[in-house]
C-alpha cells in the first residue's frame, strides 16, 4: 500500500491554479452530448470521474476528445445506442446517476457496472422516477450492476426524492427536454445540496434549454426543446480550492486562488464566507481571490446541508479553532465515496482529537494532536483534507494518496509547491 508522509511547515505564500469544476464539467458533458454538433468545454476538469463520464459517452456513440485543457464533444442530437459491453463507473456517483438518466433516451438495454462501494450508495430513487416516466430499469442488489432499457421515455408527472442526493433531480432535469411529452417534477423530502440543482439549471440554460421552477421543489420542462452546440468556460473548482484556502488559514499564510471569482454558481464558493467567520481575511482582487490567515481560528457552528463537500475541509479547521466547532445538517455525508461522518470520526480520533459524532454532523473541541497514519477509505476528499493536518502536526501519513485523482489529479504537485513556498518565505 502506498503511503505519503506530510512535512510540517510555517506560513505558506503561494498562487494556486485549481482545475475546472468537476461538477460543472459533468453537467456540460451531458448537455453537449445531447446537442447536435460540436461543443467546446473550456478549462474542463481532468479528473478520473470526468474520464469515466467521457468513456461512457463514447460507448453510447458520442465522440468526446481532449484538446489541451478543453473537451471537444460531437453531440448526436439525442441519438444514442446501447453498447455491447457494460459501461464502467467505478465509484463515480455523478457519472452513474447522470448516465443512467441519459440512457433513458438510448435504443436498447444499457448496463452499468460499479465497484463495491458504488453498490452501497443510493440510486433507487432515480430509477423509480424513471420507471414512472415509462423507462424500464432494474438492478442486481448490492452488486453495483444496473440496467436501463431506453427508447420509452414518455414524460408526464413524477415525484423524486431530493433528501438523499440532488443528483437524482439534476439527472432527470437534464434529459427532460427529450421526453415524448412535457415533464412535471415534484421533489419530495427536504432537499439537500440545492446549489447543485441551480448549477444544473444554469448549464442547461447555457446550452439553450429553459426550465420553469416553482419555489425549490417543482419543475416544469417543456418537451421538444433541444440543446444547442455551445462553448462553455468552466469555473475553477471551488471544492478543490478549499484545501488551499484552508492551508492559508491553518498556517497564518497567504494564498491567491487564480481565476476564482465570488460571482460563481458553485455553492462551495461559500468557503470564503466561512473562512471570514473563522477569522481569516478574504480579498477579492483582479484575477482571483486572496486568503490571508491571521494565525487565529475561531470555532463556529456551520450548516453545510447545501455544501457537504466542504465538510472534510472544515472538519480539519475545527481541530485547530479556538472554542467549539460544529458541522451540522449533513446526513448525506454517509452516502459519499465513504461514510464521511464515520470515517472522519474514526480517523481524527487517531490523532487524539476531541470529536463527537452526532446523528447528522460532527462536533470538535481543541486539544493537542499527535501524528498518526490515516486511512482515506479510497475517498479523495478525505485524502486532501488529511494532508492539511500534516502542515501543523508532525508524523501525519496518508494511505492511498493517489485516490485524489478522482477529482484533482494534480493535487499533490500543487500541495508540495504550496508547502515549499513556506521554506522560500523563511
């Protein structure tokens, strides 16, 4: 097993380039694949999850190819065909959920295969909604094997769970214009991660499709709308930027996130607001956003229901904050690449951390920490967050560090460059 040891450092001082948003790239890929003609997705994510999505689209008859930092997509106008072999999705929840929706339009039966953890993650709510709209779906228990027979996407009215994953709603919205009749979607439960649905609507609009939304739980999509080939520039990944922002906060350093902008459609840009509440200075400058750590972090309560991917980053900051820190209202963390509530609790306790696992959140109180070897559970966000601890605590070792490729293949190179900036500053 590969292990990476993190070296402590003083205040960092660096300009960081973060790749394009994985969430925006995946949505753009779906819309571009349904448009008829060539679309260009600029500054696209270069993650493993994006590669799995592109491979799945290629298997369905959509040509997706890289051109530097861009993706060129030859959309088929909705003509998709079932491949001979299963489409692999690994543990990429977004890839599976979005492609399962997409193949409702395909001709023939499409099979998806994921890894063991993918078989434990929720998908039934989306499949039930598709079934109510005329699409035949089935799965094989916890084997992470899913079948969809497309070509019978009738449309009409459906209800879909929004309290488990916003990706169910996004998947259905993106394919709705290609149903045989208009679609009315009613979201049941208390919706989670609402900014991701807003992101979906904005990408659909970029490609020429409008959705009528009533409050936050009802959507109407007129059939016979069609996506138009477009050029879309992807924003820097806010989730990926959060780790470097947190590094400035932890070390009392200075980090400039190049090309980040506050007027973003990504909910995770909330990281800057949270850092200000914890005592950092956030400066909006030409060409990006600067975070200056003051050397003091204040414990706060934060409701991350709409931005759950920030939870591991904020959990690490909570270890070093003065007073109590609580992460609240994030039940969906149990259904991520790992059960992040339990994983964070188990691993941070190895450090001697005072962390309490609550029903839907975590509580931290500051205590001295010790080094330890931390299991990442093959979860990219845990690996990147745990690396931050090593900037302050000696003896931190990260298991399976390459799992960061799922969302940020260049993370370790940027992280080491960041850490080295402290030595240059000294």
